[in-house]
C-alpha cells in the first residue's frame, strides 16, 4: 500500500482554496452586506442597482463572493 505524503504548506493552500469556494457561494442577507460595506441596511436597499443580488421569491439575497468581488473593484 502506498502512503501519500505532502507538506504542511500544500495542505494549507488546498484548505484555503476550499474555504474560498465555500464562502464564494455562501448566501447572506442585507444586514450582513451592510456590515461588510460599513453602511446601514437602508443604504444597501437604496444602492441595489450597484450591489449584485438575487431575488428568491420576495426576498433579496446576496452571494458573499459577489460582494467581495465588488469590494475589490
């Protein structure tokens, strides 16, 4: 039986990539978006034309990864 060995740095890089993919698809609400942007929930709703979002029925939801991408611009 073969044993698989890899260094600690490799494991950490892979773990970070997996975590980033999980966060990228995490769905959050307007309150968490407001916290990330440092503004009020009302401001989030006023600026919807500038903030990437999705409607689920009557609810607005945001993908955390999209908000991070928007902040990097």
